[in-house]
């Protein structure tokens, strides 16, 4: 890349990860297509994007750690159940046609936006639920399958984790987004990135600018989310989810 392309990619990465850190997912909606547009093959772009997205989680974690609201035992539960699905998911994606995967994920993602929109009170206040053995068992099974999606597909799977933490465990949107950014951003994406890097090719020379943009965006988006009301984060989540879903559907149908 020349200097102009590096500057352009930095601003795209910063913007994408700021929105993602604020809304709870969707960085791949802008960052991954940008990598492809600048000349990377899909598989190389995906592996490069996954590695860079770890910096999103790091930037967000630095900001959220100052608030001291995350319960690290609960974070470990999300980490373990999700990572168990990420690695097989990353291996599985190599055998699935991209358009079928994107179409399926797109339809489900649009469904998330509609579901959240039709439940105006969901996620506005913290109401801890399903914290017994059965609740953790079923919650963990679903997080495992979300981990499979995270490892195998390109965009928006963090949104599934956010909505599940809100719907099943009763978190408000602000807290759910914080868990998603820290656990999914660092550990789920890190596991998927390592698997894809071992199985495929990474454009290492592009990573420094992507990592800086992701970290800056992660910190900035987390800061904005902390300062915002849950209703604003909920609307941002629904918007990002809807746009991500339709973008995946259009991508699948025009491939």
C-alpha cells in the first residue's frame, strides 16, 4: 500500500471499530470489504481482519476496566463456552460456500434487529436472570454455537453474543456490549485469528495500521457507550444489526 491507502485504511478501521465498540459488533461490515477493495483475496482479508479485530477488544477492555463493572467469573464463562466453538467454526468455514454462509447469517442478523425493535423495554435495565445450573447450561450451549458462527463467518457475530446476554441473562445493553467487546473481541476473535493464520495467509504488512485503528476505535467507542444511555445503545445496536444483515444478504445474492 502507498501512504494514501494506509491513511484511508486507518480512518476506515477507526470508524468501523468505533461504531462496533459502541453498538456491540459489526466492525467487519466496513473493515473487511475495505481490505478486499484494496486488493486482498477474501481468505487473506478475513484472516487479516480477524487478527486486527483483537485490538478492538484490547482498546475497549482498557476503557471498560476503568469502570470496574465486569464480573470476571461471568466473563470467563462466556470465554470458555464460546472459544470451544470458535476453532471448529474457523476450520468449518473452509468447506462452506461463502454466499450460502453470508445469506444465512444475513437473514438471522436482520431477525435480531427486528426482535430487539419489537421489545422496546428489553436491555434498558439490568435484570439478572437464569443464573442457576439450568440457565448456565442452556446459556453456555447457545454461546458455543455463537462461537462457531464467530469462527466461521465474517461479520456481525458479536451482535449475536450481545443480544443473547441481554435476552437470556438479563444484562442491559451497555453491560452486554462491554462483555462482548472484551471477551469476543480479544479471546474469541483471537482464537479464530490464530486458527485462520495457521490454515491460511495473512497480509502482515497491513496489520500495523489496522491494529492502531482498531485499538483507537475500540477505546473511543467504549468511551462513548459508557457515557450514553442504554436506550441510545439499543438503537445503535438495532441500526448496526439491520445494516449488517442487509449487507450480508446483498453480498450473498450478488456474489
